[in-house]
C-alpha cells in the first residue's frame, strides 16, 4: 500500500473567488522510451514528455509559456499539479484536451463535466491530476461547512469561471495545516500520481518549492525514489528548474533515483533551452 494514504494530510480552506489569475505551481508527468545517448536538449524535445513539475511567477508569463509547454506534450502523458488555478487546464483545452476524461477522476463524474473539448485535427489525450482540487471543481456546501471539500468528490466541473454557483463551493485545498483528506476521490488521484511517477522514464521538476505544509508531497516523492531504487529502475533523466536551494532539496529527496541530472534557474530558460521551438 502506498504510504501516502496513511499520512494525515492537513489543510485549512479559506474561501477564495478568482478565475485563472495568480501565481501557480504545476506538475507534469509522462512516459517515454529509454534513450541510450543524446544531448540534453534532444532528451526533452524529441522524446515523449517526461513527468514535469512546473511553476510560473505571474499571469503575464503563463499563457504563452503554458501553450508552448502544452504543444510539446504527446498522448499518454500525465500532468500532476498541487495548484488549483485553471491556466494549465486552459492551455491543454486549446489543444483539444478533453476535461471529461482528462482529469483522471473515477466514477460517474464524467457526466457532470460541463466543459466540452475543442474540436481539433489532433486532440491531445493526456491526464491532468490536480491533487489539491481545482477552481472549476464544485462540491455541495457552504463557506460554513468547508469540510465538504475534503469529504466529497466534485459533482460539477465547469469551464473556468470567476463567479460562484449557489449551493456549491469550490473544491480547492490551499497548502495550510488544518484538515484531512477523507474521500477516496483524493486517494485515487494520489495513487495515480504515484504510479505515473514510478513508471515515468524522465522527470522534470519546475518551481515546486517543497514548503513545510507539503509534507504529503515529500512523502510521495520519497516513496517514489525508494521504490525506483529498490526496483533498480532509475529515471534516465532528471531536470530541476528553480533556484539553487530548492534544487538542492529535490536532489536530497531523489538521491540515487536517477542516472542523469541537468538544471535550469527559471521556467523561461527551461522553455527556451530544453524545448526546441
């Protein structure tokens, strides 16, 4: 059993009403064939996209950058995020991604998704696993009964919107101490993320700072690293994108679980140096 399921993941939930703006942090996972030799740029620009954790500091950068990132994805990739904004969702949607199946939520939730995919010649078939919920996911409840966020699965999933829905609250979980995830909906998303990270050939971590309240993320990645080392199944390629201190934290957690390491200081540099136009 995945140990993350046994960890009490505590968060408080302050009400918030916003659309797609604000800083955010995204994770992206995928699978690609093992490559025996290639330069660093080729590893990211030619092979199917790797697991990736991405963050961008302001909405002015995000739209175009996420569109460029989305343009490099291929069918079968899995993206993982702790952020609840819908900027990445929208970038994927512009490429024909289907929210009805793409959020990886099990059960009959697909029937409750009111966001149809755009028609494109080559729709993008990837999974976007949002481990702290999303601004466009809604559960029944009020601001006085915020425990519904942790006790329920989304019953409405809409296109990105800034206005609320009467009788519903957004299912978002900011990184603050206070609550415990109580519904299987959350466990299933974390389990899918664990499996994707254990199966992925390449891992890219962009801007995920591993703050103190992200102890559940630390536990997840530590277990991924242990599992891959025990199975002698190292990531063939690890790319860390952030300031030096954050990169060092990730290196400690992932020590011994990868064969190659490259680094970039910013998301912009990653996009321009690792992803060819």
